């Protein structure tokens, strides 16, 4: 087990031993009250000495089990030995025809300590030992005694199994949280790397101008794309900076329709918007605009700079939908998987990753009719 997994297991164990400490006090009080009410000892001094042992051991066990480092085999064996010993002396102290043992339900403390510490196997071992002791000290076995033995026998393994399941669930939860955090960090770094194309575009622009000819045209195109990307980044930074200025109750909002309206200035792009504003948290608007720009960049790159493309915004009440469509040849089957394997993460992170972070979905339809992205963000999921 990893260090984090061990910490999760110990945390669950700590909680269960704290609950067991409360249970120990409850069953001790019950045992002391019953001993006082019944007072059915053949040897009262020995009987009350046994009660005193129970009180002292309960205090010691609660204090010792509180520290994980002290939950040793020696302590657990001693805990079980005290319970077995008190049961074993019952025929001598109470008389051969006793009904209930001196500790009674108090033995649950030792049994459940084994279950919590060692799982169902430890609980089963402690339960069988206690049940066997109870059986051996009795001169006869009636229906009531059998029921007690049965409950003792199954109590330990059941609690032990539950303890194991809780520990496993805690470990799996911590592992899932670590994996989610790692995935989020990978997505963030992938975007940083993706944005790093700015440096390459600037280099191509500079070298193209130096070389002249066809290279100069490539340099000019690279410069245009660099400017588009830098404008996008500045827009995102500005929205992020204004995020906390929307008042004490939450983040600032922005109009997604207004933000998308400027995209029709790109050659070949037509934008269809609803009649009124579509208000969303500003960070959500910034991310959606960035995704739409990424989709249109793919149209420029794979269909043509002046190729027609359509952007449709719909306000559906509980969710917002943005469709980006072109009439190109579509994306060949398997091409996106190859791009991911080669480390090209424009689609998986700039588009799908951003929608995933917003709690939305990015559905792709492609074929001979062209390519269409449907970007949906539920309002309830918007941060």
C-alpha cells in the first residue's frame, strides 16, 4: 500500500476505535449496574474484584487504543485474555448454576477491537474463542444460551468485514481524488503546452520575413495566427481578473451572445444568436468562446481559411448549447485517436477538456456532410 492509502486506512480505523471507546463505556456501565442489582455472587469479594478489573481495564484500553502505534498484537491478545479470563472464573465466583457470565456484553470490546484491527478474520478468531469459552464453562446449553453463542460467533466477522470495506472505500476515494487532481494538472499543462505554439508562430513569422519568397507568405500567415491567439489569451486573462468583481455574492457574469457576435468578422463565419442576452458566469463565457475559436481554427486549418462555417447559440433554459459546423470533408475515422497518441491535444484538451472542466459535453458529428461540434453547458454546473 502507498503512504496515502495507509493514511486512509488508519483514519477509518481511528474513527472506529473512537466509536468502540464509547461502546466500551456503555457496556461497562451495563455490567456494573447488573452486578449491583443482581448481586448474585457466591463469593462477593471475588465478584466485585472482577468488576473492578473490568473498570480498570476499560480505562486502560480506551487510553491505549487511542494511539495507533499502541495497537499492537500484545495489547489485543491481553484485551482478549482479560475477557476470556473473566468468563472462565464465572462458575467459581457465581456458582456452577450461573445464568449470565460476569462480564456479559462487556466482552464485545475485545471482540470488536480484533475485528476493527484485523478485519473479518480477526473478528472471527476472537468470536470463536469467546463463544467456545462461554460454551465450555456452562453445565448445560439451553435455547437462550445458544442464541448468545450464535450472536457472539457472527458478531466479530460481520463487524470485521464492514471495517475492511470502509477502509477499502476510503483508500479508493483517496486514490480517485489523486487521479482526478493529476488529470486536472495534466489538462492544465497540456493547455500551457498548446498555448506554447505562440513561440513557434513568432519564430516562423520572423524567419519567413528574413527568407522572403514563399516563406514570407508563410511568415505572414503565422503572424496572423499568433495575433489571434494572443488576443484570445488577453481576453481570457481579463475575464479571469474581473471574476471576483461581481459583488460579494459570487463571480461576475457576461453575455455569451455578445462574446460570440464578434466571430462573424472572420472570413466565411456566420453566427446565429438568440434575440436577448445569454448571461453566464464570466469564466464560463471565456472558456466557451475559447472552445468555439478552437473549432473555427480547425476549420481554417483543415478545410480552408475562407471556408464557410456556422455558429449557432441556443439558450435552452437549464442549459446552453453552441453548435459549430462546417461543410468540409469531415474527419477521417481514427484520426483523432492518432493525434492523441502523437501528443497533439488540440481537440482532446482545447475543446473536450474545457467542456469537461465546465461540467458540460462536447459531441462531435462528422462525415461527408462536414463536421459539427455541439457544445452543451448545464447552467446548474456552471462554476
